[in-house]
């Protein structure tokens, strides 16, 4: 089954404790992206990747890091999480940069206390 | 800052009627436009995209684009209760960055 998976689905952590949210897709997609969704603000793009070893900032990259060492994986790293990073995070992948077939993962709900 | 604006709603439409969802965008260089549907507690799913001025139809859904007015809309004909969801407009202005609107919550009343 073609899918985007994220882990963990739910995470409660404390300020400053480094964490990684994993994202994996099995569709051989080149383009992957991370978004956060907050009430009243909608979905905002954090980082995206056009291909292996190619990443670029979205609209809200501060406080986040990403890497793309393999085509299928695109982890999101929070080196020192803060409460304002409490949010619902979505990973997505697309067959190409045209984004006409972008598939979203199930989401990760992160709470930073 | 590129912006995409939607009326957050809620928009209430009787079953069987046409639901009309609207979106405006600020970047005149935007090239492609997307409508996503998001059910409560679920992830967004792409329902339509449009590149060119005019209408694009897919089943009960019609996307309309007017680049001169920087306006994109989604019409849902013969609305069903299963269409009740939040609809997200997204715009790609190039460089493969996608900007989303806040979403419009649509409720179809039986």
C-alpha cells in the first residue's frame, strides 16, 4: 500500500529535550515536505526537499532541522524544543515538484511543556 | 510574505445544493493552485489542482481560476453530508513552496 508514515503519532516532551520525528514514504517520491498546522494559522511549510541531499527552507524553519540522506526518509529534528513548537505536524511526499500528487502522512501531535 | 486568504466559515449548505468555496492570493507570480479536503482529525487529501484560467471539472467538483483577479474557487455540486470537512486552498508560487490558506469549514445539512 502506497503511504507516508510518521512516528511517533503523539509525543509529549519537555523544553530543551532533543527529539526527532521520522517520516518515510514507499512511493519513490522525489519531493518531501514538513508542515505544521495550528488553529487559526492553517498549514505552514517548515522545510522541503527536492531530492536526496537537497533541502530548503519553507516559511517557518526556525527551530527545526531536516536531513535527506535517503530518498524514502525525511526526518524532522527539533534540537531544543520550546512550547511554541507545540503543534500538529504533517509530513508529505509528491512524485515531483509540481505537487499534483502530494500525499500527507497521518500527522504527529507534539506537545512541549 | 505571500498570502492566501480564505473565509474560515463555517459555511453551512443544505444537502443537494451547490457549495462555493473561495480563495484569494497575493502573489501574482503564482502558477499552480490546489484544493485539499481535511476531515476532522485526519490529514489533508488533494482533491483538485488547476493551472490555467477558467474552469476544471472533476465529477461533482469544479475548480475555477481567475489570475487577473487573483481568485480561485471550488464548487461542489449536489453536496452530500460526506462533503462536510475543512477545505484548504494552497498556492505554489514557484520554488516548490506551497502556501496554504486557513481553510474553510463546510457543513452540509441533511
